């Protein structure tokens, strides 16, 4: 670890340097973000997971910068061009871009126009013109005449001057300070422009809002940037990111053109050439990359936030349930799961076919519910979901059996995965999908970790953003969620265990194998007998693993084993048992935690311990709340403008929220319709999985689009969809791709994992066309 990094990171993140140093030391020693945040508060000053992750990421960035700096210095040494002045410039570079600019003149290049000019011996002419611009007596043509050489293919003075200008243009292009100034201009003052490609007007109709689009890049939102880039990649749009070119050229001329002599005029021409031929291209490329990076970061943040809400959705808990994967022609795949999610029975019912089959289906469901003492029925929210729900409610089951619609996005990914095949090698993918639906109701977190987060369909342009950055962010999010909840080591899957702090897929597999070979773990200490789990892995993981029914009650809590002696001392001082401390609030209230503070254990840790003793192994997720859609509203044709409906937020994007109102097609509440007050960030007012009351503001059956509002007072626009579309024209903003396509899933035959299952895809062509300018 470079000690020099610490002051810089502390200054950038506004965190005391001592806390940055302690955090960095823990990270270098192999501690995970959740472990540091939970169990090393004294060392870090109570930094949260976001702050710790920021320190970790900045350390990585600065290390990469130092590695590149070292490589450049070695290259300069090898070239024998490293001077004290040049080394100082290399060492002073604080960004990768600046470092590369300093290195650019010495970077091995392909054969350029300047290279050719140097081979012709024209560098002295370039040098004389460049360094004597204020000498009006110098005649460029006369000076150039001395370099005319037929053998070197310098035919005349004009050819010599052209070559000299090529050399000067390269000097200008390679100047680090001018590149830095232009880069700032391009990345901060450019205009994002898009145009339709010739002849692509019809084929690229979904991008029509961007056929003639222009806006400052500072104002361009993430979804719009990514939409235009996608249109460019699909060869429907052309895109440019450029500032005022006259301003850019003026900045260069002020640096390099000195005076108005004939020599200065040659430098002016070279400066213009340097900009047009070299700098403008590289600067626009840099600006586009910077814009993409910014858009990616915003989209990834939205995706990670949605995934967090989905993973931390309330869990029904360990209850025996029936799970149904609805279908029309091929029937409803039906499974019975015990309280631990084990598959007990599977069959197929046909509640939407003939009356005989409907009666048989009623008998089957009622019989299964009674036989297995089921406490809930989970119904996937895809095709035929509302019809299946209505059928189940018509059976007349006991009122204590909850009937719950479950978001099944990505279930087909799981059912066709190797994980599912390993779990159910003798069952087809339809049964696996139904099991996944049921388990999602019991514990969303435990089931969703089996699926690539990108397949869950709660993002925005997740296939367009930097995939490594997306994976890193989502891995952090899943890791954070899993460790916030804690994992029951004797029932957890390999996939869930692999996200526990300090563990990985291999160690998780070893835990499961040990459990299967030796029976349930009876204590946390037994984990040290698992192959591969040494002192460091145990330290990082133990506090996040739970063992219910263990001899030591602390093994079922979030108290770390390293603090067991402290708890035992507390119990001894009060002449009670540790168990008494966990069950008797009066005993706990007698503890003066100030007496137990040390250099390593301060008040933050002691307060955490006392809270944990009060509610050992507490689940931080909210209580499960049953959501019931409006009866009789099953299809988009059942909707009427002004209708108020209960809904569940399924996706939050930069431009609004998509909401399931029970009609197989999510509606969109545009950002302007999320609250009575101004909303800058939709995540500030709505979350994935949140129950909301929405008003229908627009129904376009032909295009399967539903406009919704969460405002308390909504004025309905009574014009037809066609009239609204005509008025909107080309206004508004971004091609709205829902994040994973929610196509109608195929029924019967194999369902591949190629796309997310669920409802019809509300894939809006543009934000303007997708209620971006609602008259409400």
C-alpha cells in the first residue's frame, strides 16, 4: 500500500486520514467491506459500507495509476530520454489522462505525416518558423527554399512548408498542457448532437426523438446518452460530442501563435491542422468516453439500488406453501414446498380449460392445501396470472392461507441454469420455475442470489453499460444484502453462502459438502473443520453465519465470536448466564458498557452488541405485507382513465417508475407524476417492491401502454392516444428499455434462459412518446 495515497484519498472523500489509513490497512489484510463496517467501527470511526467501498475503489485506481507511471518511467529510461524535468512532469500527473498526455511525445507511434517530414530533413525548418514567429524579417518561402531536395521528394518551397507544418502540428498535438485545456473544454462545454442516418427513418422509428437532437452534455441524463449510443451502434443514428470549434481553435492559437508575421501565419495554419486532423478527433473520443462513463455510473447506481430493494424485500418466512407457475394451453405447473423450501410434490392443473378440468384443479389445490397444511399459495405474475389468481380465490380455501402474486422475472434463467439442474436433475424446467416462484415468496434473498442480477430485469440499459463496472457494483450490492440479513449455515444453499463475507464459491461448496457428510453444524467453531476455512476466513465469515439451536446461543446472533469472552465476562459480573443476557432485559439493563471499553472495543461495538442481545439474529427486512390487486381488473382493456388501483413498483429508472397493477402490463409513472412536489431522483420517493396507490392517466391498448400517476390530485387528459402522440411530436427524452425484456413466456416445450419471463414488454420508443410530456 502506498502511504502517499492516504492524504489524497482523505482529502477527496472528506474523511480523517487516520480512518482512511485504518480502513486501507484492513482492506490490504483481506477484510471485506461488510466485515469492516460491522466489526471494526473503532478503527474506521464508524465509516459505512459506501465510504469503505469508496476508499477501496480509490486505492485500486491510484494503484493502477502508479503501475502505469512506473511502466512509463521505465519506457523513458529505456529510450534514454528521461530528464529530471520530464520525470518531474511524470511524477506530478494526478490522472491517467494527464499521465498519458505527458508520455504522448515519447510513445512509440506509427509512421505519421510528421515522421515522414522529419525523414525529409524538415525539422530544422519547423523549428525556425515556430521559434521565430515575432521576427517579421523571416520569409518562410525563402527559408523553405533551402530544404528543396528532389532526392528527398521535397519538390518546392510549398512542399517544404507543408512538411514543416506537419511537424509543428504534431508538436501541438503532443503538448500536455494544451491537451488538458481542450479536454476540459470538450468534457464540460460540448454539445451532444444526434442525427438520423440517411434512409433509416422508418427502420429507426423508435429513435425518432433523436433524429434531430441537440443539448449540452452537462444537461444530458444517463438514459438519453445510452439511448443515443445504442441508436448509433445499431446504425440508426449518428452522434457527435463537440464544443464550439472556434472557441477550441482560439484556445490553441492563444497558446502557440505569437504575433502576425509570415512565420506566425505558418504556425497558425499548423495549429488549425493540428486541431482539425489530430486533436479534435482524440478530444471527441475522450469526451465520448467520459460521457459514457458518467452515463454508465448513473445507470449502474439505479440498477444497484433496485437490486438492493428487491433482495431485501420482505420474506414470508419458513412456511409450507403451494407455488403455481400459471399458463393457459399447457396448464399451471404446481408444486408443494415444505417450510424449508424442499420440493414435496409436483403436478399440472388446467384451471382455464374445460369445466371438468377446472373442477379437477379445484379438488387438487384444496386437497394439497389440506394434506400438506400449506399456509400460502404463490402465483407467478406472468401470463394467465390474474386468471389463475381468480381461480384460486374461487376455491374457498381457509382464510389463513395467503394468496400472493410473486414477481417471476428471471425465473426462466434459473430454471435452465446449472444450479437448477444440480438441485433438481430429474425435474424439467417448468417444475424448477415453479419451485423458484415459491421460494421467492419464502425468502427472496436466498432465491435471487442463484440468478445473475442482470437477469432480474430491474435495471436501465444494463446491457449497454460497462459490464465489469456493473458486475462489481452488483456483487457489492448482493454481498451487502446477504451479510446485512445473515445466513443460516445449516440450510443455506452454496450460492447464498458464497456471498458471505470471507467466503467464495469453493469454500461455500466445502461447507455444504461437510454439512452433508457430517450432519448440521452444532457451533460456529465447527466451521474451522471445513477444508479451506482458516483463521482469516473464519474471522471474516463467522459473525454473518447463524446456527439456530446451537449450544451457545450467541451462535445464532450477529455477535462475533471474538467478542464471546467479553459477553461471558459481563454475564459473570452479573452472576447470570449469557443466555440470561439475551432473554432478560432486566439483566441487560444492569450492564454499564462504559466499564468494558478498551482500545479495541469502544462504545460503537458495545452498543451494537447490546442491540443484538435484545433481538438476536434479527432480520433487518420489513414485515411481509400482502398486496391484492383490484378484482375484475385483469387486462389492459379493463382499465379506465381516472381509475385508482393498488400497485407494486417493479422497476425504478432515471425517468420514472414502472408499476405492476395486475394487468400483465406494467404502467409507467413518469418522474413528473411520482409526487405532488418536484422529484429530482425517483429513488427518493419510490422503491422496487413498494406498494403504491396509482391513478390511471392514459390507456393505449393498441401500443400496450399505460400511464400512471402517484399524485394526490390528478387531472386527466381526455384526448385520444393518437391526438396526444401528434401533440408530443418529437419532444421528450430517452428510449426506454425496461432493463430486461419482459416478453410473454412460451408455454409448453423448453423455455430457454435467453430472456426474462414475465409480462409484456413495455419497451417505449422514446421518453417523449412514453408519457414524458403528459398533460395531467
